[in-house]
């Protein structure tokens, strides 16, 4: 959200966020809107629990699906139980299903764990941002709530990601500099 809030391209972005977890989606929707207001960016935002709606007529995709979202997606779309394939396996299954109808010409940027293999012949991957530590994973929702309650300035989040490699990808999704890149 910090990168998107600090992105001023040639035109406003139309951002569609998907998550199978409605509570997490609502949290990130509210955070995104707060960040956009703080930086006066006119990006449009649609948050949905329907991956088809999120991918409809897209120009580019950033994939950041976690195990929780993957588990919820797989349970919702497959009536039978989910085999215990581990977190990475569930993410691979969910992403394979979600990206299935996406034409190969649409650029896909993966922010997934490097062990997760996307089902596409070509995609771009950033080893950014780094994985959250277990403690950070537990405290992040509370930090987001502090930002939403305006107990701490959201501008701190935005400034941390001011020079992210995601900005380069947004300017040119087929940029060789971000393919299998690492953040500068």
C-alpha cells in the first residue's frame, strides 16, 4: 500500500484487490484508502472476494497470495476437503486456479515466496519485500489498526516504500530490471 500510495504515474491506477478473507480484505482496503488520501493520489480501488472480478480486464497482476487466502479460496471453490500439501502447495494450487483464465500476454509480478512456482511460462518475480518474521506477522494487524485509528502517521509506511522496485514495474511491467530482481 505504501508503494501504491506514493506512485504518481502518467495516469491514476485502477487497483483491484482480492482476498478470500473478508476481514483481511476490509483491513487492507481501509489502509489503502487512508494511504491514498494521505498522498492525494486519485487511484481507484475495488476490493473483492471474487478473483474473477479482480482480474476482469486487467493490464497487469501483482500476486501476493498467502496461505490463509489460499486455504479459504480452495475451501470455497472445492467442495471436497483440501489435501494436506502444506502452505506452499496450497498457495500454488490457489494461484494456478486464479490465474488460469488470465491471457499469457498479461504481465504478472510475483511477490510470493521464491519456492512457489507459478503456473505460467513467463512471469516476473521480486524477492521483495522480505518475508515477515513470526512476531511481525502477529503484530502487523495491530500496527495497521494503529494507522487506521490515526494513532500513528501512515506517512511513515508510505515513506519506507518510496523507492520500492514495484514502482519500476508499474512504470514498465515488462522491464528487464525487475525480472528475478532483488530490491536495490
